[in-house]
C-alpha cells in the first residue's frame, strides 16, 4: 500500500454524504428511542444500542437502493 492510502472500508464514495448519513443516524436513533450522547462520545452506549442503530441504517439504505433500482428499470 502506497503512501497516503487508507485501508478503511468506511471511506465514503461521495464525501458530501457524511452529513446525510449523520442525519439518518439521529432519525433512526429517535425512532428506536435511543438517546445519542450530545458530546459525540459513544463509549458509554451499550453495544446493543449502537448495533441496532447501525442495523436499521443499513436496512434503510438497502431499501432506498432497491427503490432507486426499481425506479430506474421502470423507465
């Protein structure tokens, strides 16, 4: 791996998506009744809660992608 390259699998393809993903995280947490720390430190949150948020975000993103694909094929 060359200088300046990262092995992070969490790199966003569209860097501007960061704000939208952050908003989605807060929406999902609110729907699940989970309070996200105001200071941004997740170390005190239960793994079960953070996993639930991540799982629901993934489901929502897959649903959005499926709808986009279905919409693209209908044309």
